[in-house]
């Protein structure tokens, strides 16, 4: 994946997680519980960041 596209995707994933956590009508927000989907979005962004510096790594390039 092109570096600028990867950075854009990371920013969009993090922003979407932030937005989900701020929606007052969400049950998890009302109960003060973690938003599992927002956590997954953050986790995916972190994984992409980790892989951005190791494009030669088979685990990061999508190969198994």
C-alpha cells in the first residue's frame, strides 16, 4: 500500500474510533463502558502503523 494512502487510512480509522466514543446516545457511552468496535479501529490503526516501517516483513505484507 502506498505510504500516503496508509497514513490517510490510519488517520481515518482513529478519527472514526474517536467519533464513536463521543456519540452521547451510544449505550457504551451512557454506561461508561468501552466501545469494542472503536477499540478494534484503534487496534487496526496501530497495526498499520507498526507495519509501515517493515514493508518487507511477511506478516505485514499480507502473506502467511
